[in-house]
C-alpha cells in the first residue's frame, strides 16, 4: 500500500528530495575540494560522494586515521570496492544539511596542515 501510494503521489516529495541532495552535494564537494590534495569526484545521480586522497601524499592508513579519528567521520574504505580504490573514501551525504556542514568543517580541520 505504501509503495503504491509513493509511486502514484510521491513526485513532489521526490523532486524536493533531489533538490535537497543536490545542495548537500554542492556544499560537500565545494568544501572538500578546498582541502589541499583532496578531490571530491563529480556526482550526477547519487548521494554517495567518492573522495580521492591520492594527492595528499599520505598512504591510506594515514588519511583514514585523520578522517576516522581526527574528524570523527565514518566512511567506506575505497579498497573494499576493488583495485584502484586504495586512495578513496566514500561518504554518504543523504542527511540533514547541518550534518554536511559539520562534516566539511571537521574534514577541513583534520587536514588543515596540508598547504
């Protein structure tokens, strides 16, 4: 019943959600891309942000430590997705906007020593 109702009348909710997620994506990507050596991959249709830490000069243990311990953010480790993912982490931005702003600020602080 709920699935049928969502299918028939959920267009407005879905459209609002997509706009909300697009703004979360913009905030997250803009903020992460300000960190030296860190690059958020361009997203077109998802709320899972892939971030490449390759140009920080750190190995995965080092940047994961900063994200998990210093910034206190849980992220999926790219290496679990296969070869080539070793320098990546995946972040979920399908959350309240305040959480996205806070996460960006904590990441920027955790990597503030990189110039």
